């Protein structure tokens, strides 16, 4: 598929709806992980092992939350359907310039770029939780960076002709509408 053929690039609300649907899956996963951690903590006292300090807590959260969610997006968007469950329901798919499926590694890189603000905010929250005396100026600047990155992604999605976010642009991907 090239630009001479008709491509309908996904707009903000279509993508937001797809992400909201995907977030339902993420919420179920988070609930399951939370219940599992509570159960294991009551049986074996895992909180002392997993959440003793800021670094351990960050690594644990990354391995239990960020990495599985990242893999969900990367695997689904590089699969034959080229879409997560939410994108499928809305009729969207992730493609390269020619409308072809992207590789797992490109999808993984795209997802990592997409989740930089998410992971940065987690890091800042862990910093606040474990070091409330930490310099609030540094934390405020960190959250400002999170909001700037999110704002730039939304602005680029709204203002570019092909409705690409910054992470789409960097990964050379497009989110397009397809027939259901």
C-alpha cells in the first residue's frame, strides 16, 4: 500500500478509544498481580524482599507490570492482526509505510518509546514514596517532562497529516483504519 492508495490514518479519539479498551485488559492484569502479591506476601512475607528500597521496588514493578504490558503491545502489534485487542475492536492496525506488518523488534521499540512517560512517572512516584525528603524541584521537573512528552505526542497526533505520534515517527510506523 502506498500513498496513492487510500489510507485512513487513525485519529486521536479512535486511538484513545482503542487504548481505553486495552486498558481494561491491563486493569484485569493489575488486579490479578495485586491479588497474587497480597497472597504471596501473606504466606511468605515477600514485601520485605521485593519492596525494601526504591531500586528493588522499581525493578519489581518493571518486571511485573511494565515489561508484561510492553510485551502485550509489542507482540500483538507485530502479529498477523497488527493490532492489540483494543485496536482490533476499533478497527485499527499498526503498519509500516507500505501498510505491511512491522517486526517484533520495531513494535517493541515503538512500545518502549510510547511508555517512556509512563515509566518515568513510576520512577518519580517510587522516589517520592521512598525518599519524601528528596528535592521537590527535581521531582517537579521530572513530572513536567512527563507532561511535556505526553503533550508533544498528543500535539503531533492532532497536527500531523498522517496523525503520527512522536513514537510513531521515530519507529516509522502508522496507525491506520482497516475494515472490520
